[in-house]
């Protein structure tokens, strides 16, 4: 709750104290109070059709962990218990918790995971500058082909979702891929029966 609060004014401290004192329910997965509920309802009203639900989390790492957990739970409920491998484009950044690092495309971070957490497979992401041995569009096509092959290698029945960071953050400094690349990823997900999750509010 206090992670993004840099102003230590009495107003901020008082608001935080009031919310903590009025927590309706808390467990290892859920923290709920009235202001939290109002914020979720407001965000849902402002969102486009199809995005009427919201879950408030503390930061990007928790958002990624929540996404992985929900993805896995959805697969199990649907009778698709073999789906557990969550690929993502590389490079990318999804957080610092073990689950987030597992889907992040950063070798230095990945080195800390084994044997605690399995590193998830990575595909290439679309680059808009410093494209190695390709022009931008052909490299985007190449990245989509790599993901298609990864899906075949892992087995589409083992993949519950693909996590995408469309606007690069820490890993790429604001990198934006091509529209064709994003459409290709969407098509691959649709063809193979798993959802595409877009992670980052700045997208």
C-alpha cells in the first residue's frame, strides 16, 4: 500500500492508517477494504467493454504472480491440468519475485531461480531499433515464428497463457514492437487455445 507513496505528509499517513484500521478481510491472497473496492469499481467503469473486472495489487511483481496463479487455476477448472508452462518474449521484465523472474527475459535474474523455480521458456520479441541481421518487420515475423515453434516444442496442451509486455520497461527502455508482431502473437494464442495477457498499465 505504501510502496508508491513518497509524500510523508500527515494526510497520507492518516489515510493509510484509516484504511488499515478498516480492513474488511485479509489473508495471504486477499487484502480488502472499502476504499480498495471503490477504486476497483471506478477502474472497471472507466475501462473498455470486456474489462469490467479489476483486482488491485501492490506492484508489478504481485500482478505477475497473480496472473500466473489465475492462469493455472483457470486451466485446472477447465480440466486442462497439463497447462502450466508460461512463455514470454525476451527481453522483458515482469518483476523481482521468483515467479515473476521465471517469466522475465533477463539471464542475470534467471540465474538465481534454479533449483527453487523452473525458468519458463522464452521467445523473441519484436524490436524497433538495433535489429540484428533483419529489418524491423522481418525480425518481427521471425520472432512470431520462434514463438510458434516454441509452442510446438513445448506442446500447446502445456501452455495456459502467454505474458506480453507491449511497452518495454526496465528491460528495454520503452521499446515498442510492430503492430504485425502483436497481431501474430494474438493469432498464435487463438489458434492454440490459450489467452494472451498484456502486462503493464503504461501499455
